[in-house]
């Protein structure tokens, strides 16, 4: 019986979270990271507002596509930042495979979930761009097809984790998919070089042609990437904190159940 | 000489609804995701309260 009481206290949950009026932000104060997250939230909010101002007021209108080209300042950063999220999944999965530390699994799982949100939005904004520009919602070009496969891989990652018989197996399955699945990120990135098609080539990064983008447009794009990177970081940290709480509650429940099964009173 | 000239469908400005759609969908999805996380957090709070009650009862039993 003492075991679960000690566990509950040792995790720092009881002191903070057992107040009936406690707010979720107060709950996470037990982890000592609330102030950092609050600062990051404020910073991300400010960056988002400045980003919108730059997209609509600073970035010049494209001479050929007109205003619809401004989707580019959301679409490209969403895609690039989702790649960054999947890179985090890859690194955290490798770290988990080597060290078997649940914190790495927590990071991988959180980054994968947030990455799926970003890549979903990249696909949706791409389709909204394609309709007026290509006169089609979707074309089976290599870039679009490989991106759809990427989306399916990481949706499968989340599904397999949720269907796994226990958390340790979910972590192992997740690590395998997180490592193998990252190969498709590279395929997506290089697809426009390997199989040139209707999709525009990169305008920033090592594959970009010099002078492929107006200077102001480039600045706005880079700022937008920075903004979405801040949003990604904030969402991953929040998701990690939530998963950490879920795991602790699950552990306490398991301990209490075991205590009850051993003939001792529990919940 | 006409005073006003109607905007043609193929002019760039006519694409504004697509621009609006892209930004609206993006913001909507981000808000929905944040709402999802907030609701999960509320569920966790509820479970923590249940555990708290159980532990308090147990402490009372142990004290007796």
C-alpha cells in the first residue's frame, strides 16, 4: 500500500495536482517548466502576429499568380517544419533504441503527433494552392505522392502505437517506424530533383537556385519558417508534458491495482 | 469610356477566396489541436482528483 502512496508523492503530483481548483498550468509546475512554456507561448503568439503582418503587408504580390501566392508563406514552412518534427522523431527513436529511456519515446511520440498536424496542413494548403494555379485539387506528381506516403507512414506510426498491447511494445514499434519512416522525408525533399515535374523546385536551402526568389519574399519566408519552428517547439513541449502526466497517472493506477490484488486496500 | 471595369475572373485578385481558405483552414486546425490537448488535460485533472480521493481515503484508513 505504501508503494503507491510513495510513488504518487515522489512524482510530485500529489502536492500540486490534488487541489480541486488546480488549473492545468499549475499541474505542470511540478515539472518546473511552466515559465519556459508560458514564455514560449507568448513569443510564438507575437511571432504569429508579426508573421501575418509580413505576409500581407510586407511581402510583394506575385506578378503572375497574384495574392494566392501568399499561401506559399504558410505552405512551405508547414512542410519544412513537419520535416524537422520527423527528424526529431528519428533522433529520439534512435536514442530510445540505444538507451531505452522512456523520455526519448515521449519526445518521439509527441513530435510525431505534432508533425502529423503540420504535414496534414501542408497537404491541405498545397491542395488549396493547386486548385486555382493548376486547376486541379491533386496531381499524382512525385512530390505530392511521396508526401502523401509520408503522411500515411506517420499516421500509421500513431495508430500502431495506440493499438500496441502495452506501452513498452508501443515504444519499440514506434522507434522502428520512426527510424525507417524518416527515409521518406529525404525522398520527399529530393523528389523534385530526381523526378522534375510541375511542382516548383526548392527556393531556399541547399537545392535552391540562386536568385529563384525575390529578396523580400525570401526574408518573409525565412521569418515564417522561424515562426512555425517556434510553434512546433511549443506544441511538442506541451504534448510531452501531457503525455508525461498520462504516463504517471497510468503508473499510479497500475501500482494501486497491484496493491489491491496483493490483498491490500486500494482505490 | 466606362467609369468602372468589372474584375475579370482570371485576374490575380480574384484568387483571394483561395488565400482566405488556406489561412482559415490552417488556423482552424491549430485551434482544434490545442482544444484537443486542453480536453485531454482536463481528463487528466479529473483522474488526478479521483486518485487524490482514493489516496485520502486510504490515508484515513491507515490512520485508524
